[in-house]
C-alpha cells in the first residue's frame, strides 16, 4: 500500500543460539524481543524486516544482506530461523526474495525479482515447497511482473492469494489466485491505464472478498471491494484528497467485514479508517501522530478479534508503533534501540489473535531489526 504512494515520495536451518541477536524488555504492559536474521547486512536500509506473525507466534519476512540482496526468512517462536530463496531469484543488489504474508496453514506468499529485475509471485508450503506463478498479462521488462506485495493480508486460510501485476505499459491490474492455482485478473471501474495507474489488490477474506485501491487517470486514489462473485464496488471516504496519490486506500478487513485502510487528505496527511458494511466511517489517529506532509497514522494489520496495529509518523518524521483494541483504545509504543531521527523508529505490520505484533525498527545507523511485542501476561 505505502510503496507506491511513498514514491511520491539453498534452504537453511540455523540454531537460534548461534544466530539470534535478541533483546527482551519486560514491563507491566509488554515484552519486546528484537532479532536479526542470519546473514542480514548492517548499514543503510539493510537488515531484517519482520512483516507477519501467525497464531503460533511464527514470524516471517525478508532481510537484505551486505550486498543488498533479499532473502526470505521464517522465525519460529523459539527463535530458530529458516532462510529461503525462491527458485530463479536474482542475486544482484535489489534482487532476491521477499516474503510478505503467511496463513494459519503455514503457507507464505510474496514475490521475487529475477536477474532481469522482473517480479514473479510465489507461494511456499509449510513443507518448504515453493511454487512460482505469473499473472496472465504480466510484463517481462524490468520493474514489471507479478506482485503479491507489501501486505500481511495477501493470503487467506484457504490458500487464495491476491495482489497485482504490472503489464508491458507499466499499468497495474489486480489478480486473485485460488488455492488450485487458477488466476483471475480484474480492474476496478475508473482505474487509469497509464504507467503506475490501475488497480492494486491488498487484502483477502477467508470467503474470497478482496479490497485494495486504484489510481485513476489523474493518479488520485479510490478504494474498492471485490466480492467473492467478482462484483466490484468502489468507494471514496469524506476528507480524502483528490490530488495525485491522495484519497482512499483499502487495506484490510475486520472480522465483521468492515474495511480497514488509510485515508490521505488534501494536505497529504495519513489517517486510519474503518468503513462498515452500512457505509458508516470511523476515522482514527494516534494521539502523537504528526500533521504535516506524509505524516500521520498508518494502520496495517488486524487480527480475528478486531485489534488493529500499525505505526504513525510524528512531526519529526520518526515512526512509532501502535495497537488499537476492538473498543478503539489506542496504545503507542517504541522498540528499545529504535532510532529517533527522521525515517527511523518503529514500524508494525501485523497482529496475531493473542495480541502479539510483529514488525521492524530502524536504528540510528539506519539498520533494520525485526521484533515481536507480546502483550502483558503472555
């Protein structure tokens, strides 16, 4: 979700005792454990990016090594890592394997970039079998291809996967890959057809409903809901901007079918939202969220109990984590060791049913470190 509008702005099992770099901080409210994947690089934009957590406490994501190549990882709750690369993944800087989402069956999805800088989707089974797939119509030039991308909500418990692909002209189109490997492509009504215009799917329910957003011919952004029968409804929330990359970004689902997402206003400030099935809208902001350009509140994950997690960007462009419970009570937090300069801090991606959250922090050297935050009493 944030990747595009920010622009506006082999298999190895390693004992945790050898490779885990962990720090556990206990308070009355939380226990935070930080970690680095084996082989993760240090320095600017390198390191470990934890992006999803499942009900068992298993965490997945990817790391950037010293040569800026990406590799997928799985971290079990006991701290043991499995590192993996999709077959065909490139080995040059900026290439490699990214893991974004996992489901309760242990499957993982994401994409990899090959030696020609073309993206391909993949799904990895719990047993470690990786299946590569490409959406029909996906382009084959650099920066084109198939992208299950940047969301913890890309795969449902049945194994259905959503995402988008970039065609040979640079336009975006949504896709749905069912558990049998059949891929259906679609476009939201009103989606633009120019480069970086079009439809980007971002989340799927257990029943097969999909939400996301599309960029129109002016690059303004609108939300959409595609139901399990293929019927697409578009929506714009009050307060959304109408300039390029402003507007309504659909990004997830609550247990009762409400849509979670980010609203970008006319001043380019981010706000969290919930849109229920009756059309009622709730806008929420972290208390300390900034109010300047590209600051504000960015909800990213939601669990089966309706608790939401994400991060906010303050007035100094430092990121901080938050958890918003099903009653709307919002708690802010920071990972120990997170940097306090612009574009450093704490970024949170998803929340497990028991309230544990996963994400990454960026330290004062601009190196990323994965973390898990356990709620009180766990």
